[in-house]
C-alpha cells in the first residue's frame, strides 16, 4: 500500500508530507483548493507525464517521493530483481522535475528510466478518474481480471505450462531443421573433405614422430658424407693419383734397396711398415662405419612426403596438423547427422504436434471456464449497477478467439469488457464511454466485484461521485468502503455521503500568504470531520441542521 507521500515545490505546494494507512482515505476541499495537485504529484512519482508547469513559480525544480509497503509476493519485486535493483520492505519511487521540463527518476535512490518507474508504478497504484482511467480501461488486463474473478489459477497455469512446452518443442524442431539445412548446403564439400582426410588418415602425434625421424635421417646422411670423404682421401678414385698406401709401400721398397750395410735404415723401414698397418686398420674401420651409417634415401623421401602431405592438409583446413584427426571425426559426425537428420526431424515433428495438441486442449478448457465465469461476472455486475444510478447500463464480457499467431501463455481468447449505457446501444469499449462520471462509477462497480483478484494494492478514485447525490452517493460510499476492506482506497470527493465512509479524512485548503497562494493538507479529527461534512452539506454558511446531518452520516459519534 501507499505509506507516505512527500511533495516539494509542486505548483501551490511548497512542502507537504502525508502518511497513509490501510482502508478508505477521503480527500475533500473546496473547488480549486488543490486536490488535483495532489494527484498530479503522485502521478509524477508513478512515472506519468511531466510538465514544466508543475514546478512551483520561482523554483528550479520540484520533487515527489512516494513510499510503498508492498506484500512480499507482490509482482513489483520480480521487476526489481530483473533490473538488478535491491528489493527492500519499503519501496520508494521518486521523481525530480526541472523547470525546463526535464526529469530524473529514482527507485530506492537508484537512478532508473521513467519507463521503468511507470512500469513499476502501474503494479502499485491504479487511478480511476473522470478523465484518466488506468487499469480496467486497458483491454490487456481484462483476461487476467476475469480469470482472477473465476479463480481459474489451475486452468491458467496448465495453459501456461502447455504453452512453454509447445514453444520449447517448436524451438527444438526449428533448430534441427536449420542444422539439416545447413548441412545440406555444404554436403558436397563435407563428403569431399571427409574422403580427402580419410585417405590422408592422420593420426594423433604423427607429425612429431615424423619430424623427429626426418631429423635423424638427415643427420645420418650428413654423417655418411663425412665418412665417405675421409675414406675417399685414403683411396682416391683416380687410379693415377698416388694413394697413401702406395706411397708408403714405394717408400719402404726404396729403403730396402739400399746397398748393405743398411742397418741405419731399419728404423725407418719399420716405421713405414707400422704406418701401413695403421692405414689398413683405418680403412677397415671407416668402411665398417660407412656400412653402418649408410642412409636409406627412400625412407627419408617417404617420411618427407608424408610430413609435407599432413602439413598441407592442416593449411587447407586451417587447423594445426595435430587437430586433423579430430576434425575428421567432427566432419564425419556432421555427415552422420545429415544422414540421420530426417529421422530426428520426424521425431521432433511428432513431439511438436503432440505439444501443440496439449496446448490447444488446455487453452480450450480455460476458454470454456472463462465463458462460465464471464456469465457469473456479468450477473454480479448487473446487481451492482442500479444502486449507482447505472440501471440502464449493461456490461458485456466479449470473448473471441485470437488468430493462432496471437496465441500465448494466457490462452487463445481475446477478452474485452464492453458497456452500453443506454437501451438499444451497441456495447463499446470502456475507455470510449462519453460520460466521465458514468465511467468512474462503472469502474467502481467492477472494482467492487473484482478487487479480490487485483494485484494492485492501492486504488485512487477521482470524483467518482460527480453528478450524483443522495442515495446514489451513499451507494458509492458504501461500495468504496467494501473495496477498501480488501485494498487501500484513496478517493477525492465532493460528496458528504462518500466522505463519511472514510477511515481517514484529509482536508485540502488553499491559503494566501502575502502575495502567494499555498495549498495545505490536514488530517481531521472527529469534531473537525463534523464541520467539514456540514460545510459540504450546507455550502458556504454552515447551519445547525447541516451539523446534525453530518452527525447522522458519521453515526452520531462525538
């Protein structure tokens, strides 16, 4: 409910702080005292349209803060959580309006958009006035109100669940169809790529193994070349060239031909013989190394061909060679999905059709119960209208089927509250009724019947008693009191019969200070209420008869 309202520098109000309780609060005062200013101020805090003219003359800005105490399960908390705003027991909506018409909005002192302020305000307060109706005049609310009246929570929940299941089945089917369509668009490429990679047959870690082997083979080739060079120096290919072995033999023979005595040449001859033995051993060792280190040119070629083929495959598919094997697995899976896709789509189509049938059944049951509830609601309203001087009015609840593209979690129906205020008149939309007073009373009748199902905790009626008096005004007051048993009600009234029903009475008055007028609001005690009601009954001059009538309206309590 609305707990308090703080107004600063709005039109004729310099500073005003009001507190509210549950039940029926009435605001009275002479015409022009500023009652509409209070509603305009509250409208600012609720996100309604702001006009620069609301800023008090001579001031740079105006501000209004409305504090609410919603129930823990109120839908406003879902909105706050979605917006990441801390949810507290007390909810404060604040608006600051600059003299140039620009404004800023706050929720619990956190800056927000005016659109969010208005969205949240609509869940907290509903205004019914002669010139502006919020809530019941909006056809979008009618289905929910009818369902609340008929206590159709079970049917509505079942329909919403069936709708969510159907939507999920539809999304899954669409995703499967898109996946198949995408695969079909690239089927030729897929089959070519899979065939190419299958022929290549990449293995995990193969690139590293081949690179290591290639390096080993290349090193072996260089080693063999070095050994062959060394061996070639010992055994020249040119037979005319003198080899080291031949040179040693020729040198030894020359020394052996020395004439005797040649003992002094023996050490040299022995050294040459040892050199020949060492040279022979070197040749043997080098030949053995050559045989052992001799590379396999064909193997190196095979390794390089395989390694280069793998790397070319990686470049072609824009992946590292190490991922070629997993890529082949993924491409094969896509081909298999394409081959199996028809069967999956058929299964999903069957599931979607079943979910659609379940939704249609649930929505059909909801529609049938709605029609029964509509008949009961029309009957209940027909009983409420005559005492409100609307005995010629007829309210019709029109339920029509929506096109399939407009179906939703709330069913397949379009629910509209229509009214005809005169016999023979074609029922029309509530918001198009010509008489503001008739519309306000009609809204009151609806609220009397529907208030138990409304999630909005605070209702405001602006001059719902316009143009009526006597028994009709008393009937209006009695019904406002009944609505106030369920939700908080604030009513701006000129009717003493309505004002007498209030559990709290605010009097709005305009005072002149110097050259400036100022709107003041005061809470009346019992004695002050007598005088105010007497003024409302008698007019400018209050008589004892008027005071007696006021006591009668208030039950004679002093």
